[in-house]
């Protein structure tokens, strides 16, 4: 995000949890979300499917991890 705002990159994909404050402040322009449905925190932003890419979907997976050296409980 720092590089996008600073002009080092022209485009990026980011988690939607990071986007609402930047979008509402006008710091970045959001073109669309990659989920099948609109995101509640960005309800005014259409999905890419709504914009003519009907089979486009990217889902972000999250893994829960811990350091290997830590003993199990």
C-alpha cells in the first residue's frame, strides 16, 4: 500500500480489510472486489463478475500457524 500511494507501483490487489479506510479517504481508487458477492464493508464497490468477468473469483485463504519449537498443549 505504501508503494501504491507513493507511486512506485500502479496497481495492486489487497485484502478487503485494508481497503475501506483508503477508499473512503480518497487515497486509492477501488475498481472491484474478487469475491462472488459484494463485500459488506465496501458495498458500493461491484464485484468483477458484475463488471463483465463472470467466472472471475479469488478467495483468500488464511492459515493458523505457530512456531515449530513451541510445545503443543
